[in-house]
């Protein structure tokens, strides 16, 4: 996730990172988050739990990064509104996806 944060920061986005799922929950709950990018595999919580929790309180856009095709299928069947990007990913495609997702949510955009 550090590489993603570095790339998005270079594009002018303000990024908040978390070292594990529980820290991610806490930071999200603190407010001011316009978009979430999460991995499927994380310490202390997984990406599925993260998305379920976020969906209970918010409709903020979510992008899931995963190297597992079955995870992509599972996410998309349970949460059709989220976007998945495979590993390895093209950073230009990721930036474009972030732009599209933020544009679709109007005044939530940070950039």
C-alpha cells in the first residue's frame, strides 16, 4: 500500500495509511476519508471485513487490490458497487480509477 500512497500523493491526493485492518477502521471512523483502497490480506482483519464494516456506515467508494481471482469474484458478488484491481497493477490505471470513483461522488473529492 505504500507504493499506492506514494503514487497518489504525487498526483496531488492526500493519503492516510494504516498498518492493519483495525487501524484502518479507526482512521476511517475518524472521518474525512473520501475513498478507501484496501488489500484483501491484512493483519488483524481482512479486506472483506473492512468493506462490510464500511458499508454499514458509509457509501464511500472502495477499491480492493488483490492478486486472487477468487477474491475478486467474491467481492463483486457481495459488493457489486466496489471496484477491484488485480496485482500486479498498472499505477496509471489505478490513478485513473481513483479519479473516476472520486468524480462520481462529487464534493467528496479531495483533489
